[in-house]
């Protein structure tokens, strides 16, 4: 049986963009590997976030998610309409 209890990987997701006609979401990722067992909780946190443009690669979207010391950062530039 497959056991995810001690598996880790970079968490990736999307965050909604507020105030843009051309972009509805932006890709994001964690700054460190995250226990796979926490991915569902990370997803719940990320689903509540909206970002405004302009935004650049590396900008912190959410700091210290769930008190893990892991930040969520942007992985794509959206500078203007």
C-alpha cells in the first residue's frame, strides 16, 4: 500500500487575480517541499486568496502558511493589462 505520510514535494496551485480582464488566475508554488499530507489544508488556504496586478515572479502571495515556515510565491509575471 502506498504511504504518503512522509512524502514531500513542492506544492503548486493557482490563485485568483482581482481586477484584470485578461487574467483570471496566476500560478503559484511553495518555497520549500511540503508534506503531501498537508496539501489539502494548503489548498484550502490558497483558495481564499485573491491577488491584484501588477505581480512578479517571486512575489510572496502567502507567508508562513499554516505556521510551517513555508511561503507561497508567484511563478509568472503579470505586469499590466
